[in-house]
């Protein structure tokens, strides 16, 4: 069963957009308009086949990915597509919104500047098996005992 975002958003109160997506309804509508225009321009040129997901689905997936930090695998399971396709859609949506000039994401430099102000600690917590001698055996192997005589 595929998620129908058209029906879900038609029933959604405009005041809840900020709560669910992290943006207001007018911003959501402007993002959708930019994406539809960009997709129409790309389709006129020809090229790749259309995906199963609509432009509305792409926007909702991207906003929920940013908001909830869900994995591509979980999102792909919900929408019935591959996680690679979800990744491509999120990147396309981000790139298209930034190229429009109306929206911007923090630059790498800005993110690195913020990291300098924080202290980062990395801890290796992977499990490792410890080899222990078997009980009931004498210390060492017979070959080692013979070598020391």
C-alpha cells in the first residue's frame, strides 16, 4: 500500500505544517511550485523516465527526512521504491531548491565554523571477542613445552 500524500495534505490543517514539516504552508507551496517548474523543464528536454513518485511525494520525503532523520531504507519501505531512488530524490530536491535562489541550505564552511565552537568526542564502543585459554588444559601447548627443554 502506497502513501497518498495528496489526500493526507488535503486534510491537513495549514497550522500543522510547521509542526510536521518544520516550515509554513506558504513556504511548502512555494517549494512545491519551484519543484514542479523544474521537473516540467527537465521533462521537456527528454531523458530519464519518470519515477513512481510524484513531485509532492519527493518534497514530503525530503522534508520528513530532514525533520526526522529516518533512514533511506525505512522511507523506501513506506513508498515501495529502492533506497537508492530515495537518495537520488532527496539530492534532486535539495539541489533544485538551492538552484532556484529562493531557498538555501547551510554551507559546508558554516557547518565547519559551528563545529569549531563545539568539543567533539569519539568513543569506539564496538564489541570485541577476548580470546581466553580453555579450562582444563595445562598452560601452553606441547610443542612449546618441548622447545624449552
